[in-house]
């Protein structure tokens, strides 16, 4: 996306931005939450988009529950990518590269959720206890995979 002429990120995308784990993304209104906090906030927005899209498709368009939820999940994933790229990880270029990786991480999270929930249910856990545990583990793994791989600059460290 190039450069802008004002603010702490003036000049090329790589200038004015610390390299290393201390960089928590763009400053501003959402900077106080830290990278993980912003990831959680974006996840909430993406989930709301998923559910709202599914509800509209289910009730207003008369789609079935599975296609409506699938379309909603896809819409939520795209919104999640856009917001995470901007507010959480400060991705400024090569969006095709990062989006493909982000969607792969999302698919891995979906698989981990299914396998984790299946496993805990087989061990006798109640679904209302198993799902929050699995959700927390998937949240942490998704954040780690995105921070360490999917949203990292192609040739550099963050």
C-alpha cells in the first residue's frame, strides 16, 4: 500500500516501525488493547458479521441453515482478515499472500475445533464445558499462527 506522509509510519512501510515483538500494531484508539486484545475484538466483530449474514440469508432469503451459516462464516472470515490486517497486524502490502495464509489458519482452526470438541465429548465432557475450552485453545492457536506465520511480512521479521 506504499507510504503515507504523516504520522509515525511516514515513508515506506518498513520505516518508522520497530521490528520485533515489541511492535503491537498501529497506534491510535485501539492501540491500548495490545495485539492480542485487538485480535479478540476483531474476532467478536467477525463473529457478529457471520451471525448477522447467516440470519439474513436464513430468514430474508430463505436459505437453509447450513448454506446460510457457511456464507456467514465466509463473510466473517473476510471481515476478520480486513480488520486484523489493518488493526491487529498492520499489514500494508501483499494482501493476496496474507489472505491465503489467513484463510488456511481459519480452516485449521475449524478443524481443531471439530477434533477438539469431538475428543472432549468422547471423554465424557458436557458440551457446555467442552466448547468454551476448545474455543479458547483455538483462539490461542489462531492468534499464534497468524502472528508467527500468516500475517508476517514475506521476507522480514516483525
